[in-house]
């Protein structure tokens, strides 16, 4: 598995977007420019270039791209990949088996969100944690990485309660930095 993290978000400027635009395919330029704000444009372009760097032998070419019934992109006969971004960073993962990555800035989680998205065991751990927001964000990234690995996406907050950090047949790894937490899920 290959993973790339970009956390120099101060580079997210109109000038950098203009510099990146000619470096991507026409389709990706069009997708990036559909975003109203510089942040969305930058993340769209930068994540594409990161993905391109992680792939080998031209596997990243748009002509090979398809979308599953839930809208998750994949490459026909190519490696699996996943992309995520937040205000603090961008994460891209590539593997020969299904993979999901999620990256989030540590954020405040109110009680209602915890009750709606976490199972009883996770709720207990979060409420007992010294850094409650970090504990919530860790579980959240694990759950998002799992649904991305499965290719289903999140259908409802309640669905998240049933997703455990160690789903049957899926392995998660979680990493923490000062400003963000990211998790990677792969099929075993």
C-alpha cells in the first residue's frame, strides 16, 4: 500500500490553483472549476496529482476510470484508491486490494452526534476519554475509511453505529498528528 499526506494547506491559494490547472487532465480541470471556492478547487487538483504520483505506468489516466453504484470512482483493471481531505490536510491511498482513507481535523463532537453515530462501546470510550474530541475523531475516521473501503459510502448517521472499527475482514490503521487524524481501511 502507498499513502501520501499533504498538510501544507497554506499553499491553498488562487495562484497555486492556477499553477496546478494545466498539470491535470481536461476532465479533472472541469471538475475542479465546478467548485466555487479556492479550497475545493485546490483539493480537487492536488489530490489528483498526489494520486498520479502514487500510481505507476499511467494507471491514473482518466480513460480507465469507472464509478460504482454508490459513486465511488475506480480504475478498471487498476489498483484501488481512496482520497480524503479536510481543512488541515489531504490524504490519498493506493493498494492492490480495496482501500479506504479518511482524514479529519480534530473537531468538537456534541453528545447528540456521538449518540447518533457511535455504538455503546464507542460512546463509553469517548465519554471516558481525556481528549474526547480526539477519541470521537479517531472512531469517525475509522468508520469513514471502512465504508470507503467497502465502496458503499455513508447512507445515514445511524448506519455508522453498526460499523465497528474492526469490521469482519477489514483491517484499520489510525494515525494521529497535532491537527488531524487519519485512518486507512483495507480488506484482509
